[in-house]
């Protein structure tokens, strides 16, 4: 830690404890990690700005391996620490994963006073975080590739990554670390509204000695530099011009005082402004990813898994970066599992909708096959005559669909038997196909689409409500 502080001229010589003590607090522990070894087929498509025009381009499919030493393959299984700190460590690169041992044997070898942190994160969440980081890595590499692919391009945005896992291995690893708690700088306490020493933390790798923390800028060094920048020239000028020495020294003193106070403000504000710039860019990327994956963007965007995964990755980046200076483990844990639950629900909803669409297509194909077989055997039949011979009244177990609402939602094969989920999915599909904003063509085509969309809304208003649907089925 002392070597890390002395490695940069802007850092302080030493740091003090959070409670005002002279020294920082050190705690030895074994941090839990899930380490993955993943091979995947990846492909990326993005928008490239070439001479003011946006062109959609891709990188081409390839197989990429994320080994145990890759930065994206290692996920800390504890929620107690900031993710930007624990993600920097490389336990997979410093541990022989082929020589495993039981937990009892490992526990017996741990020295007294060293804490063994539990695995708080489930493997499913760790895999979701790991694949999200892998897709981020592919996404950043794709931006560079697309920019180089098109001469004269200035930027590449809206990159969507198709990530298909081919092979995967998982290891549970304990990594030795030192947790360092110290104070540096000042901050306003939200509870007492007083200026207090800002608590900070650092992690020292127990294998390599690498220190992971925010870069520090010493306030006193910045003030001394600002003072010297004005005081020394003023003193030299006063020595060379003794007749005006008093005026020069007075002006130099005022300028030095202003520079010292301004240096303190700059030291506190520059890291904040830098972080605000990073956060604003991240928020813009998140908004674009969510708008592409939103249902209102069209049926293709909703069903496209790669587009939805971009939205999932944006949610995980927000979880890791939002207000990370005040990291509270229990709150982050609850937030993370809420995100994972929402992502799993959306994935299952897409799977169910895709399954329903396949079933409907199969029923339509079967109906077309039966009709073709009927025409082959009996020839063309007058539909009006056939309808006249059809029995009247309600078919057992089915609604008569007097207003054609089931037919409008393409559920005529499920009269009286369609579930609420089927009705909701059917309306979503029909609405996306008939919404006037989604239909290309002239005003006449848009007007016909608006009429069909209005009928679909009317049908869903009746069938989507349990009571009104029951009354409709009894007609």
C-alpha cells in the first residue's frame, strides 16, 4: 500500500483511518469467486457513421474463448464490495484450477484471524454477469473493428452482439486479499449535513500485491503547487524590482490565496465531473439499448434475443455503477436478484410467445393441408352452401363467437378455451402487425390498418376481462 501511494506524485504520502486514527485498517480474508472457462460463437452488428451517413454493418461470426484468466470470466460471489474493485483481480490466473481440494481441507489450512467469506451469489447470477461482461468485451472490440472496416468512419454505435455458448466450465475459487479501509478527502454527510472525512476502500491482492482503488489526489499537494505557482514568481519579481516590492508581494499573496482555495475545489470536483461524464455516456447507451428492446419498437425487436441481451447488459452496468461510492451489500443483493428475476421473466415470456406462434403456424399449416386434401377428394365446395349445412347453435365447450372477436385475435381455434396469457399474447402480436405506425404504404393502407387495430382493441377489451369474456361466451 505504501509503494502504491508513492508511485504517483499526486497521491498522498500516507492515509489515515476512517475513525480519525493515524493508520488505515487492514483485514485479511479469502474472497469467493466463480471462475468460468467459456467458448462461444460471437457475431456483432452495429451502426457506423461514414461521412455523415449511418450504415448498418457486421463483423462476421467467429469463435472466441474467454479463459479462466480473462477479465470477464471471474465474478466475485460476495455483494459486500464494489464491483469495479473486485472485478480487477485475477484469481483464475494465479490458481492451479486442476488441483482442487475440499472445503474442509481448505478451512484447516487457513491461518488464524483470516476470514473466509461465504458464496453469497448463486451460479446462475454469476453466469449472467459473466456472459454480460463477455458481451461487453465483444461489443467494445466490435466498435473498433467496424470503425476500421469502413474508411472515413468516425463512430460506431448501437452494437448488438449475438452470443452463443459452445462450451462452459465452472470453478469455485477462494482468492487471498487484504481489505483496506481508510479516509481521504471530505464529503458532506447526508444525515448530519456536516463535512466529514470521506471513507474509502482499497483491495490488495494477496498473490501479486496489486492495489485496486480509486486514484487519489492529495489536497495539500495541490494547494502547495497552486501556492508556489503564484508566490514564487511574485517573490522573484519583488526581488528584481525593490521599488514596487510591496505592491507585487501583496498582489502575489492575494493571487496565491485565491489559487489555494480554487485548487481545493478543483481537486474535489474533477473526479466528480469525470465520473459524471462516464455516467452520462453509460445512461445514453442504456437508453438506446432499452428503446431497441422495448415492445413498442416492433415485434422483431421484442423477439430478438441479441437485442434483449443488450438491454440486460445495460441493466447490469447500471447496477454496478450507480452510486457505487455508497455500496451497501444487502441493498445491492436485493437489487441484483430483482434484475435477474425480471430478465428471466422476460426470457420465459418470449419463449412462450414464440412457442404459441409456432403452434398457431402449425395449426394453420394443418388446416391448409386438410383443406387441400378435401379439395383433392371432393373437388371445390361452395363455402356458402357448406356454411348453410353447418349445425347451428353453440358447439359443446365453445363460444359461438357472435362478433368474431376470437377470429380477430386469430384464436378461432381456441374458442372458449383460450387462456388469459394466450389472449394477451395474441393481442400483442395482432397489435404490432396492424398498428398504423408500423405499416408501410399510402394513407389508404394506413387507414385499413387503423380499422383492424381498432377492432383488435375492441376484441381484447372484451376477451381480456374475465367477466366480459364470460358474458360474451354465453351469447
